[in-house]
C-alpha cells in the first residue's frame, strides 16, 4: 500500500488562503448535510490534551481522522504547542490516500474558517485589525483577514515582546502598504480595532467590554475549554455569537456561554441576520472543516503529483 505524505511545504503547493476559505465555504454549502461527524474524543493530562477527530462524507466518499496533542506549556521550552497529523481514507475502498502534516493544516483550517466568518459578519468597510498572539495561528489569521477585508492598519500584541517585533517586521516587509504597530499593552492594541483576532493559549480573559469599540467583530480561536477563554463572558452576553456547530461548542466551551449562539451555516443560508453590533465567532474547531480542507488538498496533491509516496507493505 502506498501513502502520499504531505508536508507543510506540500500543503502550500496545494492550496493558498483564499482557496482554503473557498474550500470550507463550498463544503459547508454543498456537503454539510452529507457528513457524519461524532464528538471528538479527548484525554486530558496535566498541561496536555490529546484528541482524535474522525469524519465521513457520503457525497465525497471520504473518511478523515485528525490526531492531535496540545501541550500548552511547550512555549517555555521552544517546542510547538500542537503536534498533529491528518489521515485521509478513500471512502469506497477504505485504503489510506494521504497523511497530511496536521499542525500547519489546522492553523490554515482555523484561520480560513475565521476568514469565512469575518466575511459574513464584519463591517464591509473595516480597515483596522488587531492580532492577539504571534504564533503560527496568528500568522494564518492575518492572511485570512487580508483576503476578506481591505485592511490598512494592523495592531499586534503578544505576551512575548520579541515575538511581536519579529511578527511586525516580517509582515510589514511583505505588506508595505499596510501600517503595522507593535503594542506592549493589549488594551491599547484593541482600542480602535474593527476586527480582533485572538490566537493564544491564555486561560483567562484578555480583555472585556470596556476595552472594545461599540461595533466590532471578534474571532476567538485560541483557548476554548470549559475552564478557559480568551475574552470576558460579558462580551459573549452582549454579542451575536456564531459557532461552527452549536452542540460541539456547548460541549467543549460551555452551554451557558453559548446559549443563544447561531451556527455559521445559518448565516451562510440567510436564515439568521446579524442582530447586535458586536459579533463573536467562537471557534472550537470541528472535523467538518478538516474534512472539507483535507479533501481539497488531497485532490490537488493527486492531480499534480505533490508530496512523497511511501510504500508501507
């Protein structure tokens, strides 16, 4: 049996951020009702969470399973917070088609879904963005926001000032027409933001209602367990809250917090209209998005012969 191995570099050859956003949007519109996605299985141990996320799509005839381990103190020893892999199976034969590097894949998937939510909910004329965090997810969220809005100013904050400086230097050079500012105080970083993206593992709220504009869209994509969250509960209570999947969001991040939330598919189909000036996309990540993105990457990899074929037997 041959398995196609797809590295981070191979993923970049298969798909860019705009294509990733479109792949997830296309999947939600055309294949969501054809998917079987059980609740993910999680094991908690000290500062680590190990989980598996399987999914099947009957219309696409594809199985996928992502296996991941998050170690939230790894930043202290300069190791990745999340290590994972995505296995893709042919839904007819059951044979493994591909093994995709999962950490970078997940950053793209999460950022692309935030891009989709931002395109649905944020002010069309928004130009000021705040990025909270400076890791791989923050980088991909920046790319996603640039795809869906004409951003002219970007405020960046992280708990490690040197990382903020590197982040700003890198992306200011790549985007010379955009003004980048590094901040040492998170409240200053978000005070004028029309769009805020949080991509941290911070266990307690980073900011509250008093710190944000009266009209703002917030993508919350970092810490999201029953005990941890990146923004204050009062923001959730005063916002229109959007999630990938209502049941999964309630199970993982709290039923009370997500009471009255709406599934992203409701906004995509026009069944729900925005009702409050503050909107929050609360992302816990689901295997729906993994499946939609993995399917696209796997198809392009096979078509263009990207990646390495490994013989296992």
